[in-house]
């Protein structure tokens, strides 16, 4: 389970967070400018993802309660939301807008799964949580990779 989570958390370094209302305008004249923008946007999310992964591992080792997970869960969800807000506020090449929208909407599922961690009732829910997280994280990486492809960036892997 832990390996699945750590791989999923690491993979989310390339993903984002969510809202279902999207108003994106066509923008940067070149794919290279948009690619640099997308890459720069991912730096803060990558840091938040790594921090979440480390906090999760420490919490898991400590045997803490699910309620104790709320501090690092809330920080990560907030970082994901901020990242999506940033994506939505920027201009993108017309051919990329639908894919940016997919990244934002897809990451809403990741936020939802991460957000329920601190509310789990027992360890019997762990397996279902890990499965949902892994599935949503792999989808988020795939969505981000479509944008990366659109912008001529190297693809990220999910393992």
C-alpha cells in the first residue's frame, strides 16, 4: 500500500487541483512560452506533493489517528486548489485550453480523495482509499501529460 501511495504522490508532482467552472482565455503566442509557463506552474505543486508524501509517511509510521492527518491533508489540498486557480487565470494557446480544463477537472478527483483521508473511520478503509488515490493520481498524470504533449514538453511517468 505504502509503495502505491508514494508512487502516486510523486506522480502528482506533475498534476494540479480543481474547480469545475473554467474560464480560460487564449494566450501566449507560442507553445514554448506556454510550456515554460506550465513547467513553472508545476514547481509549487511538486514541492507540495513531496511535502505531503513525507508527512504521510511520517504519520503512517507514527501510528497516528486519521484525524491527525488533517493538518498535512489541508495544506496539500490548499496547494492544489491554488495551483488550479493559477492555471485557470492564465492564458493558453487555443489548442491547449480544453486540455488545461481536463487537468483542472481531473485533479478535483485527487483533491476529493486526499480530502477524505483525515475522515476515514478505520484502517479497513485504507485499501479502498489507496486504490482510489492511485487511480485518480494516474489519471491526473495522464491529463497533465496531454498538456505537456500539446506544449512540446517531455512526458512524466507514473510508476
